[in-house]
């Protein structure tokens, strides 16, 4: 401990004096080096100074509980979540770089909303311990190409992968019951999607403007397709709606490349322009009878802007005026 003299001044202990001397020497050396670099080239001096305070390739270890806002700094290119952490808080790593990856341990059960929003992730593996992923958790991750989801998710939350423009494929686990609003909206390179039998509802705008989507498989178990769920999927040429689907929402398949649509007898509601503006769509295959087709609650404009002229029912054809 430092000692206070009679006149009020403080005399440092030998250890403290040695630390101060070393610190002052380091500062003096840094000042001299920076001054020399500044004399040689101001640009070099500025660049060296930046990398001194922002070393590249550094790893941020999140231990849980602390304020990790610093992890969003560009100096961190890798994130390691320490084993034992159970919750990744809302917003915590928003806009981080993490180009060298993120490691999530099996202890994590919840990933908070917007927790990785706008990060530079290229791939993510979500362990099976995770049972909840918050709204827009990975939204606007423009470099995200590969995702492995937990096999214990009951919902893909609204906006989870919104505007992940480099995402080319996704495997939806066969435990997911709901795909939320805008979950994969504007995933421009997403070309193939298989919806498993566990999914009951596809939310509004779920795959909106996935312009590369050309391979869509829907499974029995599905009951509702939301408003604009697949609207703007211009590469989608055919779809078979499975038995059990009761509602197809407004604009659900509007402005797609559909040439062939098969509808089940279970459908009770066809929304406004559900298949509107599908210029290549001329025929609907309906697996029910003409009476069942006529009993469907159909908006008068459900095929407006399309070329549909005939509905082929199990007991004959119906002309569409």
C-alpha cells in the first residue's frame, strides 16, 4: 500500500513504483514509435494504430450474465458461448462480425430475439438442447449460407431468417408445428423446401419473394397456408396441396410461376387472389367432387389475373368464367 507523508504527499511502495515505471516506459515507447510512423507515413501510422486497438481474428467468449455489447465490435471475428450458459439474451450480439463462426454449446435452451440480427455469420449449428428461438434471431444475416436447426423446436418464429439472401436450403425438423410470419421471407437463393408432417400452419409471408424456390413439398398434417405465404416465388411451377389443408389465405400463391396446382377436397376457404396473377396457370386439379368444389368459400377474384379456365374434379370438369 502507498504511504502518506506528513505533508500530505503519497510515496508509492517499491512494487507500485516499479509498475508505474514499467507502464510509463511502455507509454513512452508507444508514443515514440507512433511519432516515427507519423513522420514516415500518416496513413501507416493510422492503420497500425487501428490494428493495435482492434486486433484481427480475436475471439469473444461469452460467459453469461455480463453485458456483451462489446462483442458487436468489429475486433471480434469469432464467438464462443461458454458451456453452462442456458440463455442467449435478446439483441446481445446484434451486428457482430463473427466471420470465423459461432459456437453454441448443448447447455443453451433459448436463443433470444434479434440476438444475432445483422451479423456476418456464414453458417450456424443450433444444438438439439435449444427449444426456443426468438423473433428475428438471425434476420438480415446477409452472408448466412448454411443452417442446422435444433430437433426440439416447436416453432420457427416470425422473421427468424428474414432477408438471409445467401441461404440456399433448409431442413425443417419433424417436430416443428408452426412456421411463423416472414420466417424465410426474401431468402432469395432458397431453392428447395420440404415441409414435414408435423407442421400445422405456414404463417403469412413465410416464404414471400423466395424467387429461387422451385422445389416445394407440402405434407399431410398441414391445415392452413397464410396470407402471401408463397407470393412472389416466381420460380415455383407446381404445387400439390395435401389433404387436410382447410384454408389458403389471401394472395397465398400470387404472382408465382405456377403452371399446375392440385387441391384437396378438404379445402374450405380460398382467399382473395390466392392464385392471382399466375399468368401460366390454366388448370386446377381438385381431388373432390363438383359439389364439394361449389361448397368452398371462394373469393370471386381467387384466380384473378391468371389463365385458369377449368377445374378438373373427380366427377367431371367445371368451367371458370
